[in-house]
């Protein structure tokens, strides 16, 4: 399984930080015709992103084009089981993307209306956030 992982990180361990408010960037459909938008603030790990991507590609059967607009940059650490408090921070276990409400996570193009909506619906079930399927606004 090819997970999304950063090639190089500036800092091996980072603090949790906050994930509040609505997205001010990545909040419109920029590349495709349909998008999958997050309605919650959440951390989405690389395995969940990969599962959603596979759900889309399996449904559209090698047709269309897919864009993944989120990338897991942030490492999450964890201490081993049965370890006493103290003695520092744990080792990095996986990487997450911090997603805010209003972020367009996936985009799809060159498929029919029904195909796009069903593929994005299936992908939304793989993610830990509530999602909404949006269409590109034609000006």
C-alpha cells in the first residue's frame, strides 16, 4: 500500500496545536468539476486518504481524473504500551492532514454527473468527517 508520506520534515516531532475555524484556502473547486468538501475540523491520516482515493478510482474504473487536495504533513507521536508517565515524548507513528471545515479534499473531472456523485459519496464514507459534494460554479 503506497501511503502518502512527506519525504523530509523540518521537525521530527510537533505539538498538537489547534484546528479551529473555517478554511480560507482550498475552499473552492479549482481543478475538477466536482469536489468533496469537509464540514468538520478534523485530523485525517494518510491511510484514510488512501482508502478514499481507492474508493473513487475503483468506482470510476480508470476513467476520469482525480486530484487529492490534502497532504499529511503533520507527524503524530505515541508512546508504547505499559510505559510510565514522563521520560519524554513518544516516537512518530503516522502522519495526518489537518482539515478545516470548508476544505475541498478531493476533486474529480471527465466523468458523468451520477458517476462523480456516487464516487465522492463512497469516498466520504471512508473519512472521519461529515462531507458535502459540491459542483464547480460556472461563471
